């Protein structure tokens, strides 16, 4: 069994006060998703974070939203966030230009168990924008490659044009020390890759179930079926981790917006070992 | 020509045949032939009389259909261990979709018509085989339902943010 723990940077009281950052880079990933590279306006170091943690980003005047960090943990100068423009705040953030200011506070939440997964086969299963919160895990494992056994990433996107981080994926696919499989739910005439849901790939990969640590991020239905497929393949529930999403506001478990049964997702999650949330995972309208 | 004796051990190593006895496999092997195709080869065509199943050993096959205005649309990719074609299980069947290799692909081909006759004569093997095909169909149905859910679809309120940036 792998237990969560480790030294994840946690927001102190002062992290409830937003810090100004400046947009250093804006990258369009696809039609509704973009990546912001942010540096502290003060010129100092950016906030430290652990893979899977999130920050609250302010899109003035619309409000703030929780966004997972999608960049590497070792970049001290910047924070990288990949954002899907789906609501008023994220659409406001989508209009930022290089040099614009944005307020940010964090980091919040329980991270992915990267230290506990050492000496295990690491399996990352991502659906849609769920690849962004898992990318820091991938960077971490690749940086400390010898500490881990095999590394497999299974990534499902809606269509070929929705695939995130295309250039990086091509580099990861060319590596011999990892496996990166991409599938799309719907193809077009130019796509010669895999077509089908991401759980289909799970059924086909070789697994050493007892030595596998699986981290899954995507829509809850996708995570539900991925978890089922992993359990059917013999991966112990205690070695399956899911990242939950709820309407997070304060980030410290005070406001109650993100309550899921007995948990506050912002504080007790977003990453959970599956047995912890098994009882509430499939409850409707929680 | 590949003999039954050569094919049987190969089949034993495939998950699709887990649970089949050596005698069952020898019966199946009589109606099975190893096949290999180059990339871009049309293995079956939509509307053709359905007579065969193919168990993919290596390579990739796309299951496709022609959609007017969109051309050949790929519905699913089949990899090692996957089955292509079960339409022959139903009477007077034709293939519902076309299938084309993406890369050089090898498979075991089974003659469905004669397999059905063998199932009549060897009910235990026939039962196992039907259960195995039921599993394949059930997996395919589950995955298709998930595809239909369109899990990564944008919420109704979203749209291209690039239009916002142009304002």
C-alpha cells in the first residue's frame, strides 16, 4: 500500500492574500484551452508547489478559479497553468496578454503521491484537460527516472484537434524509457492514431498490478471506468489515485463550497487514494 | 501451410483462448489460417457477405465507415488481442463496417461458417466460443457507450476563446 504524505508546500495564512503575477507567455493549446506562464511581479521566486496542487487565479472582475499547476516543480521563476476557457473567470483569463497582471494565491491541496510511487511502475491515465494536472508528475518521474520502474501514460482526448501539449507528446513518444499512448474518441481523416476511449487502452497494456501506482485525472465518469478497469486488472485500490474536482473557492476548507460528503476537496484533496472516496464517489448529486 | 500442430500452441498463448482445452483448440485450428497484410490494406468491406473473424496478433486495424461529406471515418482502432468481425454469428449477415490496416498487420483468420458447424458438433467448445464473443461484444458496447457520452465535450456555455482575444 502506498500512503499519501510527504512534504507538500501548503498555503499559509498569508496565502489567503493574493500575490500579483505577470503574464510572461500565453500559448493556445487548442480551440478552448491555453497555457499561461506567470512570474511574480516582484521579480522574486514563484510559489513552490507539489505535482497535483492548485492555485486560485483571479480573472478581474469575474472572480477566481482553482487551476492546477501544469509546469515542472523545479522552475523557481515561473508558475505554469493550463486552463480551459469554459466559464466567466476562465474566459476573462483567456483574454490576458503578455505583460498583463493577474492575482494568484496558493498552493492548495493534497498532491499526487510521487515519492510514495518510487520503486513502482507509474501509470498515468488522463482524459481531456486532466493531462494538465498530471504533467508535473510526468516531469518529476522523468527527472528522477531511476527511482521508478516503468512509466506509462494513457491519454484520451475528444478529437485530434483537442490534444494538448502536442510537441511535448511527440518527444515523450520518441523516448525509449517510457510509453505514451494517445487515443481520441472521434477521429478525422488525417488521424492515424488510436480511436476509442482511454479505458480501452487500459485493457491492452501490460501491467504488473501489485507494483503499479496508477494516477487518474479526467471527468468523473472516465475516472470511474478507469478505476474499474484497473481493479479488474488486479491493481489494488490503495494504489489507485484520483483527482476530484468541485467548486473550490477558499482553498483552505473554510467556505464549504467544495464539500463532498465528509471531505473538502480543496483541503482533503483534490488527490485521493481511491478507498478514501469510494463510498462517496458514485453518489449522485453530492 | 501452417499445421494444426503449429497453430495450437500459438493459440494457447492468446488471452482470447484462455480456458479452451487443447482438443478444442485443435478443432478451431483446423479452420484458422495465419494472415498478414501490408499497411493500408482493406481487410473487410462494409456490405460484403460476412464469413470471417480475425484475431489481431500484431499491428493496427482501423474500423471505418463512409460518411457522406466526411469520407472514411474511423470508429475504433484494433490492436493485438482484438477481434475483428463477428457478423457471421447472425444469419445472412454482411459486414457492418469496413476495416483497413494502418501498419503491417498479422492476424489469425477464422472461417465463421465452418466454425458454426463445429460448434454444433462440439457444444462445449461452441459454448466457450460464444461466451468469448459475448465478452468481446460487451466490451465493445461499453466502450461505444462511453464514446457516446462525449465526456470531454465543452460545456454549452463555452466556445473558442480565440474569438474573445480578437475583440
